[in-house]
């Protein structure tokens, strides 16, 4: 049995959106939240993609920013395969998951399975970081994401930044 609590600290709030560009713009212009590091994730850079223990390729565009030490993730599904697309269809845009740290990724998954909590979606990034979305909705009223991060792992460079560095500089002038 893992030590209590099972989850050690909160890392991220994940929201599903209809349109990533519009959402980032709204967050930035209306609330000053950003800048956003943008990535496309699909079978070209994520392997072992699974949904409910079945191999399924899915795709999404994501934007990450940090606010007060907490990472915010905006997720736009690019197909109808993922749990993000399921959520959007069922609930519309909104809070999808929280990401947390755990002491031991594999041990946590095994333990939670004994409690009837299964993996909804999972994969491994091209640089070796495993992630799993756990069906904690009955217990926590949201999905929980956990990671298995290799030593010396770093976020890869983003495809783009919103707003661009030039736009940020212009706004400060």
C-alpha cells in the first residue's frame, strides 16, 4: 500500500477548450494569464497511446502556462478519439483534470486499481515521460493525471509561444 496521501502535491489544472487559439487569447487579453507554450501531441511524438487499455491514436494541441506556481493546461482535441473529445462532447469546455505528483507511478496505478480506479488514457512522450489519466471522478469529482518522469527530463522547446515574445515586448512599451 502506498503511503498516505497517495497524491503528494498538485502540479496542474487541465481544461478542455473548443479552440486553443481563442482560449489563449481570451486568457491573455482579459486576464493577463500567459504566455502560453504550445505543443501538438499525436502519434508522431507520443507512443503507447491507450484509451481504456486499448491502443488508440489520438491528437491534441495544448497550451501550458504557469500561474502562481501552478501549471495551467488548455487542451483542444484534434480528433474524436481522446477522453478530451469525449469530455467536450458531453460537458462542453471546462475543468477536465488535475495533475499530481506521486511517490511511485507504477505502485500508485497498481494500488488505485485495487480501489476500482482504472486508467482512462495513457501514453509515453517521445522523450520517455509516461502519463496516465486516472478515473477518479467518483472520488474526486474530476480526472487525475500522474506522471513517471525520467531523471534529467526537461520540457521540450515549444512549437510556438502565445503571445509571441515580440508581442509581449510591444505590450510592455
